C-alpha cells in the first residue's frame, strides 16, 4: 500500500448535507471556529445524534440522545479538542495494540508509556494503546437514506506508521446510525505484500459522563456485564498472570466497587456486552462482536473510572495488555485477509407511558436487553428469550423471572413439541437446538449442504414433529455468510433437512394453522406474509402472498383457533383466515413476537423490546403441543 491517500492534516471544508426525512449527514465544527470538522449523523425520529471526527483519529466524538425533550450528551469531554493535560475522553480507537507494550521481564516506569516489541527479530517502538488514535484519518464515503445515516473513515499505512509497525494495512471504520442505534464496524485488512502474519489487538477507549442525567447520584447508577474472570495486575499496572472469578452479571451500583484502576474482564461465554443505567431513565448498552476469536484469557471489557472522577469507561477490547510481547490475545492476519470487529451502542429512555391507545394492555415484566420468542408452557408459565443477555427466561409472576436456559447463544424464536421439549433458533450459535427435559441439548440443524446456517430466527414444531424455521442473515453475526441466501427450512422427525425456499428477502416469524396444514412466514423486509400448503409428510407447496403491505416490519406470528392471524409489527395486527384486516392493538414498545397463554389461551403475551406485555383477546388461541 502507499501513502497517497494518507493526509497529514485535513482542512475544514463545508460539504453539502445529505438528508432524508428521518436521517441526515452534515458537517459542523467540533466546538466553534478553529476546532476540527466533525461529521454529524442524525436520527430525527429516535432523537439520537453521533459526531465523528476524521482528523482526530477518526473517533466518535459525541453521542447525544433526547430525553423528555432535552438533549443529553453521553460522552465524556465530547467535541472537546482544546489542549490540556489529563484524560481526553470521547471514544478513540486503540490499535494495533491495547494497553502498554513492555518486553517480558522488564519493569515499566509507568503503566502506559512508550514500549517496544519484536517482529521477525527486529525491535519496534509502540505507543501505549497504539497509534491509530493519534493520526488523522480520511473520510471515504457518506450517505443517508430511508434506512440510516452513515460515514466511512479510513487509515492506511504511511511513512509515519512504518517505523512503528512494519505492515501494510488498511483500517476502515464505518459508523451507521439506524433505528436509534449506533453501529461502528471496524475492518482491518492486511495487504498482500506483507511477508509475516499481521499481528494486532484492538480496543475502544470510550468514556461516558456519569451521571447521564443531571441530578442523579452517580453512585446509584448501575453497571453490568456477564464476565466470569478478572485478570489481575501488579503494582506497576502490568498483568501478573493471576486471575480470579469476577462477574457483574447482576447489576452493581457504581458506588459499590472501585474501578479507578483499570479492571480487565474476561471469560465471556456469549456475546460480550456492558450496560450502564441511570435511574432517572437512560440505559446504555454496548455490545461487541468479532469475526473470529482467539484463546482465553481474552479481555473483552476493560473498565475504569467512577463517581469520584465523573466518568466511567466500559471500554470494549479484543486482546490483553502487553499482547504484542506476550503473544497472547492477538489476531494474526494472513496477507490479503481481513478481520472485522463491531461495536453497537444502544441508548434507551423509559418506555412511553400508557395511554388510551394501550387500553387493556398490562406490563408483566421489563428491564431486559431485547425480548423475543415467547412460548406458553402448559405448566402455567411463559418462556421467552432475552437475546442481548444470551439467556432464555421463565416468567414466574408479576415482574419476576428466572433463568430457564443460560448462555443460549443469543437464542431468538422458541417453540415446544408435544413432549414439552423446547426448540430454539440460536442467532449466534447459527443453529436450531432442542433443550430436552434433563437440560441436555440436541442440535436439530446447523448446516445446509456442508455450509453453516446464517442465523436462525424463528422456529415452530407441528404436532407430529415436523419442524419449520427461518434463517435470515443477522447483522449481529460478523462471521462470513456461507450460504449466500436467506432460507426457510423443513426438518422431518427423522432429522432430514430440506430447503423450502431461498428466495425470500428476509424470512422472519413462522406459524402454523391449528390443523397444521398451512405454514405462514413473515418477510420483514418486503412487509408481507407468505403462506404454504403442508401435506401429511410436512412437505410444503403452493407458495402465495397471503397479506401484503403490513403496517411496520412483520416479525413473530401466531394463529388463533378460529384461524385469525396475529402479526407482530408496528403493534399487533389481527387478520382473519381470509386475509381481511380486523384491528391493530397498540403497545408502549414495538412488538417483536407474541404467544397465546393462560389456561383459556385468551391472553396474548407480547415481547416488545425491553418488556413483556399481555392483553386479553376475544379469540381463543391454539397450540401445536
């Protein structure tokens, strides 16, 4: 690679705004005249704004959300590029190293100073946390349309990087604001000219103001992350090689533990996430996912800060301190290959208050990550997925739930068979699995013609054991899609897998009519419901569009005993067996799925973002078990 596109400095230029009714991209100065240019992404409906600063390490420099009509800045020292000592805050990228790099056996003078490491027997210097955050990046592309607002910035190897890092590389950061969520996709590419595998670790030094909302006692804010191990450091701040069990799976008050010294957390058993909650109404969740992994111990969050300093950093990592010298926690990228790392920020305010539009709707439980896959157990309780927390829950009463299956590989849709066994479509596991009554797991489907499934979304089991599931490619799965299409599948009781169709844009919810002779499938992208005839052996035929123009993106489906179809979309839409619209049931949060429950099957349980709701309905539900 060459340095032709590498910019030593980026002059402020006013570029035209790219705008749509909901999303827009524009330019501003970070903090007034003379400050760096920032690229501002806006979601005008969700009330979320993000600013990216290409000339300052391509970093996220502001992240604001609107709460009760007021803008709340979440990032510490947002847009502040004034000179001065101390922690700079914001969200700089740490690459090609996380932590300080000290040769093994040396005693560092500081915990984060200039270090050295070796490649092919030659010594190189490496600043603490790498050099990516201290160099200007180039803006490559920006766009805004009906699905989101985005900007891509990049850093290439140059005369400034080569004395520190003897590899030719391209590093892209794609920022996208969509549906109120901010996603940062980092792509690291090793040039074909590299003679050695390109080694690196990666992190993001993101730091947040605490409290989020003025007037909150920061000690009352809570932090959670499902780590299982803390790596210990010595008095010099270097990893000692020791570790101890440490989990924040249960939300912990920021005032109840000391994170003033950085605390490396590892041992994650499912998709790593961290969550900060301000009791006045803002919760912030950070998830991260990599396109491949390496051996443990591997730090996925490195936490520091607290109420005394006014900021808290649950910085996402992929690596360990001193990785370049220890040879652990490293990605080793062959020449010509690329590696991806995704960070997603989701800031949520409290659910809307109930109004006349929610008549008869009752909130059962809340404060989950993202709920899906409700299924009613004939033992008298609801089972549902908490996808972001990678667990399947069991409702045991008003606002009370317990874990039914932990480490569920971010299971989404669920179904039961006549034997009471639970079938789950595992997003991150890229499979459909059955949980037997003894707790053991049986894989039902994981591959099609030798290639891994994309990310199964929903599943339904007919009374005779025929299984149907949808398999769209989820954005949350960074590993390469092997199939090249989104599928709808059938599995016989003997385990034979067949493809019903691979032509749907985005197959989602699946449901069966009470007689088991018709399969309904939601296409959430094309906003329609397809129907298939099923024979005695479970084979599907006569594909047809049953309903088109659904209000919102259709997701989970259920069919009542009288044939009425309940569709999770903007609310819950009800259609007759002939496809005639009956009514829309409104909810405080957007539904993702629904299930009939209670002894008479006349209660509709609805999973809607962070909460479980229920409403009594005139129709009697139906179950296939």
